[in-house]
C-alpha cells in the first residue's frame, strides 16, 4: 500500500523503530500533500494537518506498507487519527491518492506551524522512550494495547483489500540510481512551503 507521511514518521530512526525489519523493504520518496497545512497541536508538539485550499506541505511517499505495518502505524498514531485517502503529487507532478493518517478533528490544531527539526531536537527522545516501552509489550507481533479505534481498523482492512491501486510515485528516482530522501534533508523541516 502507498502511504503519505507528513509528521513524526518522516524521521528515519523513528520510522525504522516502528517498522522493524520491514523498514528495509519500504521505498521512500519525496512528495507534497495538497490542499492542507501543517500546524502544531495545541497541547503537544506533534503535527495536525487541516484543510486549506491551495495549501501544500512536504512529506514522504512510503511504498510497501503491508497490513501488519499499517496496524502498527495505527497504534502509534492513536485514536485521534484515522487512515484516509489524500491528494498528493510527486516531484514529477504526478497526482496520487495515497493513504495518510488524518486527524479526526481540527480542534487540536494551533495556529503555529509544526517543524520536524524542532520536534527532533526537543521531543523525539521522549517519544522514542515511550515507543521502546510499548514495543516491549507485544504478542505475536501485534501491540497488546491496541488503541487503534474501530474506524481505523475498518479503513485499514478496506485499504488492504484495494491493494496497490496507485501508480508508483517518483519512478525516476528508482531508475536513475538516486538515493531515497531522508527526513533530515533540507526543506522537510519547514512547516509549509
């Protein structure tokens, strides 16, 4: 399945810890989410995207997400986020409809932009400690405390049934030998373009 990450999972280390061995099989390329803007949450330093006509924000296309990893992502995102189709473009201008975990409400968004690099400096260590704690409590590869709500699980299973129904983003990156983008590359720390 094709996903679009626009927040903390753009961080290579965090995404790798969440995905485990699956991370090596993911294809990650740059993209732009359309008609949204990224804000800092009112009560924490994590991103909340809200609709904004004409808005554009940078992020990552993540190809190769399977049902198992999607469940882990849902657990990580928590009950306030559900998978939804979004409109995004790759660097060649190809329009795609990947899945992204979107907030259930706009109420949590502040007016401040969210910045990945600031989050990495100040909040990432605490998130890594929390993640390591719940990664210790797994059963058969699934989180024990599954706080993915029924709507998330229902949409994930619908996505699994659809399979890979989107064209490959940035196919030129795979053909020219360019290395995949990394979250610390210039431009991804900015809240919006």
